[in-house]
């Protein structure tokens, strides 16, 4: 299995963490066991603690060095996910695996960016959510980086959800909703907590 690690920028206030309205945010997709075969499988717990550390900034690169010991080995395969046009978008405030959508043979990913702009690139905080369809193309994106706002040459299919309700924080939460309609297809849910006129929000 693969897994997502989100890294939105944060602020601290009175000891509490919160999402920062500025600063580039990143999501990392780490491929599980891509390079493992019968001759390389080993018990991870038998390694020393230093050997169990991987540097996400080296994700997908050859000859990755352990950030503590400097030793090479245990190269982590994967890609970095960014949104170049949404530097203050809080990408990764929410992430979810949403299963196989539309009859696809691969799981898809849903990533929220509640600080992002609307469809016209205005009104920060209106928010976006990105639906990334899984498949082999994720292993061949240029420079091991998938830019959700510039997909040229990536071969990856991405649907961007925006909102016309200014300041709605679309993408503050995302999730697979299951087969809501009973039609055999998976559905998704995208939270926009400040989209309505009440404090309960909409999805």
C-alpha cells in the first residue's frame, strides 16, 4: 500500500497549532514497497532507529542519504505534490484515499486546499479540492513532482473542485463517502465549512 503525508504550513498561538494563511504547503505520496523483492525484504524493526529515518525532501531520488547518519540505503520511492499557483492555499489541510472511482482499476486521492483562490484566481480562502486519479503515470511524473496547477507532461488526470461562495474554505475536509446513491459507484465528500450563511457550513 501507498500512503500520503501532508505538510501544510502552520502557525502557533498560545500553544495551539493552526493553518497558516501564507507559505508553500506540500503533500508527499510515498510508494509502498515499490523496490522491494524477495531478496531485499527485511524486518524494519531489526534496524537501528537511525536506519529507520527517511528524508522526504529526497523522496524519489537515487542514492538517498539518511539525514542523521549520512549513510545511503532504504531509498524511498514516491512523488512530491504541489500547487504552484496556490502558494498560500494550505494544500494538504486534508487528504484522503477515495478508492476506485468510475470503474478505475486504481485508487484515487483527494487533497484539500482551503486557503486557495476561486476559479478566477481571486478571493483567497475560497478553497479548492483536487481529485487525483491513480495509475502508473504517478510513477513517471517529471522530476518526481506533480504540480496540480501545471499538469503538462505528467500524464496524470486531476479534477479541480472550486466554489463560487467566497471565503468558503472548500477542502477544509475531504473524504470518501462510499456508495451513497446505491448505483455501485463510490462518491466523495468535500467540506466547505463557511460556504453558507449559518455557522454549520455546507458539504
